[in-house]
């Protein structure tokens, strides 16, 4: 079955430090890949997406993600986090072929920023 | 402004009382979906629609109905809500298969 795994439920990072959030997927073929952020009480905001091409994807708010086919991963990174980055982060995937329509989400990683 | 809107944003109801959560998009998108978000489970798709009068089940369709009579609207219907449908619901839309999904602000539902 298709799945998206975010191994870390919680991550705590000091303000100004670098960040990496992990995401692994299990699909028959390379899916479309997304990272969304959800601030407390808010909806989902798209940070970045990968459909094909360059495996390093730049997104909004200084985030980037790298697609690694050999590792079935799409990890999210930021070189220096700000207190406002504290939120829930979701990795998601969608079949790029003619299969299921919906996004499959990971269970989320809760990011805590220490002063 | 391009957006997906949902109403109501918050709803408290009782078991068995039919309710409808509306979803509307102003981007002329063909694809629309409903998701529910539960702690520790992430988001799961309930139903989706690829165009007017074309709908299909997602991963967790039990207890829900949808309709797509107009391109812009995709209401979610709970005929007989139960407490296990207490959740945060998101509507989403996108132009076609290869495009990004845009999410509504969410509807928080509590079924007593």
C-alpha cells in the first residue's frame, strides 16, 4: 500500500540552528511530493513541491527539500530556524500516474523552537 | 482573491442530527476533495470529485456523503453524525491532476 512516513513525531531545535525533517515514501513509482505547514489553529500552507526535474526544490519561508530516489526520501531543510517556524509539518504524496487521486499524508512532525 | 472557503468553521452537534459542511472555490478548479485530520493520524481523504457529478470514495468514506452539482461547490454531508466523526475537516481543490492542492481553512466539528 502507498504510504508516507515521518519518523519524528516531535523535534526541538534552538532558534538560529539548522533543521531537517525527514520524510520517506512507499509508492510503486515516484509520486508527486509535497511539504505543508500548519500553524496552531490554522489551515495548511504549501511550502514546496516536487514533480520532476531538479532534485533540490526551493520553497517559501527559506525552506528547501531534496528528493532522493535511492532512499525514497524527501527531507525538508532550513539553514536557520526562526521562532515563527514552530508548527506542525506534513509531508504528503500523490500518485503521479493514473492511480489514486488523493494526497497521502504522513502523520506530521511537531516542531518546537527553543529560545 | 483565489481561495477555498468552508462553512461553518466551528460546529457542535449531537449524535444523529444531520449536518452539512459547505465548501466553495473560486478558481474554477475541477478537482475537489474532503479530508479529515485527527491527532496522530495526519490527514486522510474522505471523498473526492474530478468534475461535476463525478465523485469517488477516498480512504475513510464511511458515514459521509458528498455531491458535486456545480463546479465551485462540494458539500460534505453527515446524515447521522456519531462521536467518532469529531474531527477537523479540510476541503481542498486543484485545477488538474498535476497541480497543487489548495486547502480551505478547516471546519472543527464536535459530535456529542
